[in-house]
C-alpha cells in the first residue's frame, strides 16, 4: 500500500530559478522536507534539525587510510 504525500503550495513565494510566483510546493518525503517548483521542476531539500545537528560539519578530512 502506498501512502499519498500531502503537498501544499507556498503562497506568495517566488522560485529562485525561474522567478515564477506561487509555483512552489512543500512536502515531506521520508522525514525530509522538500520544496519543488511545478513550473521549472527546481527542487531543494532540507533535513530535520536533529539530522543536521548530528552531522559533523566542522570536521575536515585530512587523509584516507589505506591498509596494506
């Protein structure tokens, strides 16, 4: 059984790509907030704040370990 994803439009919002007004819709898919333009299909995703806080954004990779 598939669940229907509830999508809602953002009133007065302008698409950052095509600059069309009132074409952006907002919806959740697998606990990820997604925004999509119905005109040009531009999309943007935003993870939950818990996921964002858990990610290690301040760390840098300084090398890759290759066991011999």
